[in-house]
C-alpha cells in the first residue's frame, strides 16, 4: 500500500495495528498481545512504511481506547475504504454501520436491510472479508436462531466484543 500510514494503537486489550491514507481507514486488526506482533503485521501489510508516523485520524485512537475501556463509542463517522468490495458488499457494510453499540442483528435481517432478502450466506461472506472490524461491527451479526454465528477472528473474540458491549448470547 503506497500512500498509507501504518501505526499501532495501544489499548487495554492489546496493540491494534492499522493503516489509513489521507482520507480513510484502510484496514485494522483486532488487538494483538505485543507491540512486536503488531509491528510484524504492519511490516507484512505495509512493507517498509514506518509505523511511527502520526495518524491523521487521532479521534480514532481515542475511540478505540475508549471501546476497550468498556465505554460506548460510535464509529459511524470514521471514514472507511470500501473500494475492495462489490456493490452488494458496500451495501451490506453500510447497513452494518447502522447497528448500534450493544445491539445485534441477524445475517438474514442484514441481508433484508441491504435489499437482498434471502442472501444471509452472502452477507456472511462479505463480513468474513471485512477489513475494519469494530469500526464496521461485524461482531454484532448473529444467526437467526440467536446463536453466535461465525467470526473471522474466532468466536472467542466475538464473545469478548459482545461482552464489552453488554450483549449476552
């Protein structure tokens, strides 16, 4: 990624590697255990770009720190790059942004809200490729039977994030 700024945010839950450009959040990982691990991720994603450059979205830092301090936050104003996905994917991720902190929606409901009723599996595929978890809160999507469903970062993370938001499945 040529014109991105890659850096790490330290939160109570660990170190979050992420990348921005002049106008958008490009990608982020959920917290990892060490700064070294975050640096390795940045190196593999960004090549030789310095992780020490200053973020252009300083408020994002504060939001992520607050989130892992169990404070309700709203990421809906953080600009996110969606150029990597399809028109349907952008529709799903746009609807996903509307799911508030502490609430959940089913894959089927999200499909219906994205004007594709019956496309619950396709919604799951889109969410599995989400590059900006938390900001685009795919952990808030559950199965129609109120079961946990899947999560690309693992079910332990999904339970943990929902727990932070006070949601019990």
